C-alpha cells in the first residue's frame, strides 16, 4: 500500500495548501480506505489478486474524477490564456560561453538536502538546482521557471528570462492549465538611493489545472525549495490577480524593512 499511501499524503498536502476542497480529499480518502480493506482481504486469502488490482486502479483514478474549472481568464477580463504550447521558446541548453553541457555549479552555500524524493515520489534534477544558483550569482538571467516532467517523477527547468526580461515576461510563460514553480530577481532602490535585489519564489497553481497536478506540485514544493538557499519571500497564485507586480514589490520592501 506504499504507493496508495503516498497518494493519500499528497492529497492531504494539497488540502493544506488549499488546492483542493475537503470534499475532494474525502473522495480520495474513501477510495484509499476501500483499497486498504481489499488488500487485507487479499492477504488473508479471501479475495483474488485480480480483484485487488481492480480496486487499486479505481483508487488511483479517483483523482481523475475530481472536477476543475475549464477556463482561466486574464486579470481585467481580457480573455483566456493562449494554449500552453504557445508563448516564448522553452529553455535552451546553450549559454553565453558556448557551453551546451548544462549549467555549472556556482554560487551560494547550498542546504544539505537529501537526494531522495518528495512525498509524492518526485525528485529534483541537478541542473534544475544549478540554474537557481547560477541565476543568484550571475546577472545572466532575471527569472526562471520549473515544472514537473511529463513522466511525473522529476522537477526540471521550463523557461528562463534573460537579464533584460521583465516580470510581465515571466507571467506570460505561466501556463493557463498547468502549475509551475518560479523565481524572480526583484530589484528596487529605496528612499536612500540604495539598490536592493531580492529573489522571490512564486508558486503558480491556476484553478484550471488538473487536481492531480495541483496535488503533485503542492506536495513537492517544500522539498524543491529545500534545495534552494536564501528564499524568504513566496507568492502563491491561482490567477493573475494574485501575482500583481505591485504586490510583489510590497512584499519585497516589507521583507527588507524587517531585516
């Protein structure tokens, strides 16, 4: 039952994060308990293996039956996002030094993070971590986004924005119906003329994303952040109104003031 228990824990994490409702979690929990009861019957020799496998499959697919809205509108009512396949080109493994061997390990004191997986069985790719420290130590990139790969077992790089890229550019690559992790290097000058840089972590989970996806990202977020040092500000967005640049700036200034 280890896989089923992992799914139940993932659903619990999504409930705590507010990505699913209590009724959604109850559906998953009820399916888990039924699968557990059938497993006990299998172990006792009361039922056949095929019967257990059918109930186990029903439990896993109970997540697919959870409903989600069909369309996400841009702030201001300007219409729906374009399809996820459109937008700026995906991350390319070629850098200014001509290297195509991945992002070098650079910068920062890295937390001691295990090489295991999140509670939903998702690992974090080494290059995904290296990108964060490269962004933090250099001025090559202004922002980056990460996604869980199509197989559903690893956090990988999705997009990067060059040093002149804007916050609006970052928002433009956040998909309408899928989740993302992102960081943005926010720069501002205070009243005394001092320039500050603060890296903000963004957790994007739109209402239109499939419930299973939201659960996967919710249960992996803290595990992923555990690989990244120096993140003290986090924004969580389910629509574009949650990620207004003014709110991001206010959060950064408040953080600097507290220091």
